[in-house]
């Protein structure tokens, strides 16, 4: 479906919905924006938070063998020298001599064996030059070479340089992992496809340390675990592809890498990398710092540098994948026979920004409003709820469909006993995807929802 007109239109609609409903805005918009930087609005922030929380729950809290850390974005420059980022974290950059646009050489289309400028079509391009993607900055008041460092381009290095401290305090035995979620920065030559390639973004990374003989098996294990994760946040396996990187294309230290890819409307693109990085990173830091980063195996009495398997996912890319997977438009006919297009985000209840809309049938009836407010108070400590009393009930449902809210509770005259005892103390519970409504008891609302959103 990549690159055809309907896929392009679908992406346009998603971007416009994101802005209209407050998922994602351009950063610094009132000043013309800042290319490659994005702000999340109220709904986007909840969605992102739910994603990160579920990743943390799955990767750290539900396991005995993983602990968390939260490292600083600025680190000693020597970290980036030792990791190889200062010398080699580059993309090949070319300029178009005709229109002066700048590109990543490996992303340009070719015609008759020659790369083409995507702005003016010229093939008069400069030779590729290596462009380092790290944002350089100065620490302290002196702007000279001795004060240089970089905004981290990945969260992983903080984990490697704290390996020894965390091993000591957590008293874990191999295999065990250290997880981290946080900001990373890359001065991408061509940020594009909405938030897909940004200059500021977040990563969710796990470094899972092991004995050398466990690496290959754990690579397969983590690939499976990560695919299970995507299924559990509602991304269907039909939209995912596993790409095994051929050995000649893997980093020189990697003994195996998989890319988990997603079918975005603009093409199949990487969502996450799962890589067996051997003992490369710890060995580099051990050599450069002169500090031992070895593990002592009490059973075999051996000292060795652990190997590592790294599942590394992008928060923003996954949020974008969730939005793309959830977006749907369908034709529905109302009770008066009028057909309209219903826009709905079919998020899994677990990651949906708002879990439940609460609606009094009429806003000028004190008893309806009072009962609805009571339900809001009951649910609020447990989940994100949204109270809405304005407009026709059908319109209120539609607004929540567009926000991806999986459930809606309506308080009507049955609820407050004005239509007799049969449905007294019950509400209608509307389900977003099927639009089916059922009556459930007030006393059951909380457990009904908790069961479905956890
Ligand atoms: N520590 C390994 C590492 O950083 P990576 O493949 O460069 O590996 C991991 O990045 C993930 O981070 C990617 O799969 C992607 O989801 C996310 N990511 C990388 N660059 C990004 C960018 N410019 N914008 C948004 N997400 C990005």
C-alpha cells in the first residue's frame, strides 16, 4: 500500500486528526515550527504515557531479571569517544548543486543509475560527505574544545557505563537486564514522515546481559517477547514484518540483528531493532575508562565481560504506529436514515488515552448530572475519564470515537428510576468499535472497565 494516493491521503488524515484532536502539534508552531521537533497535546501525552507505562510493566515490573535506571542526557564526552559515536555515528550527506537542497544520500531515488534530487529532479549532486548526527554542546561557561559534549543519541550508553554500579546494588546474576526510557537526540539530515524521523525523540531500551553462549538463543527469545508486546498493545501481526539483517549489513560487532518493521502508510519502516551486540560496548568502555566491567561467575570462578542482547524501541514511532493502526473511517446510518462517515481510533483499551466517557443524557437535569458526576469520581482514581454534557448524545459519542475512547457510560432516566424500577441504578455502556450498548448496574461499572483496560 506504500506511496499510493489512498495511502498518502490516509496519512494526511491521520496528521490532521492528530492536530485537530490534540494528539501531536508542531513544536514552536507560532514561530513557524522547528523541523524534526514535535509537541504532544493532551490526548497524545496520555497515549504516550500509557505506552511507556505498559513497556515498563512488561519489561521491568513483571520480571525478576530486569531492573530500571534513569540516566542523564548529558554525559562525559569520553563515553561517545569510546562507544564509537564521535568517530562514526554519521549519515552520508549530499547537496543538490541546482537547488541547494540537502539530503541523506542513501534515501535518494535513482534514475538510470544516478541519484536524483527529490526537490528539483536534478542529478547534479555533490559527493556524499559523512555528517555526524550528534548535537554538540558545551558544558559550563567556557566554549572551547575541553567543554564539548553531546546530547545523547541513544539511551543505551548510560546503561553500559553504569553496568558495574547496577550489578553491585541489584545483586543480580546473569542473565539479567537494565531498562531505560528517555529522550535521545539526532540531528537528522532529513526529518520526515511526521514524527517518524525526528530530531528529538524517546527510546525504550533494554540491555540484557548474558554469558557468551546464551546470546544467540536470547536474541530469538527477545524477538518473540517484543512481538508479543506489540500484539498486546493492539498492533496486529498482519501489520508487522520481521527483517533479519544480513550478516554483511550488521554492525561489525553484532552477531545477529532483527528489525521489527511496521506497515506505515508511507511504507514498511523500522519500529524497533533487536540486536545481539556481543561484548562490544562493555569492552570498549572497559578499555577507554581503565575500569573493570567484568562479571564474576561464582559457579565457574571465571571473570568475563558479559555479552548483551538489546531490544531498542522508539516511543514516538510506536505512538505513530498505534495511531496508524487504529485510524479507521466507516459509513454509518443513523436512526433517521442519514449516512455519515464515522472517524474512529480503534486503540486497544490498555493504551487508549481516555478509557471512558461519562455522559448525563441532559445537562439541565440535576439528578442526571449528579449521578454522572458521581460515576466520574468513582472512576477517576483508577483511570482517565472524560465528562461531557454538551450537545446531542450521538455527537458526544462521535467525539469520543475520534479520541479513541473505548467505552462510554450514559446516565439516563432509567438510571435515576424515573421509568420505573426495572432498569433503576443501571447505565448504558457503549462499546466504541461495535457501537453496541448494554445496560449494566452502577455497582459493576468499575470492575467492568478495570477488567478490560488492564
Ligand atoms: N541503541 C540502539 C539504537 O539506538 P537505533 O536503531 O538507532 O538503535 C532504535 O534506534 C530505535 O529508536 C529505532 O528503531 C526507532 O524506533 C527509534 N529512533 C531512532 N532514530 C529515530 C528518529 N530520528 N526519530 C524517531 N525515532 C527514532
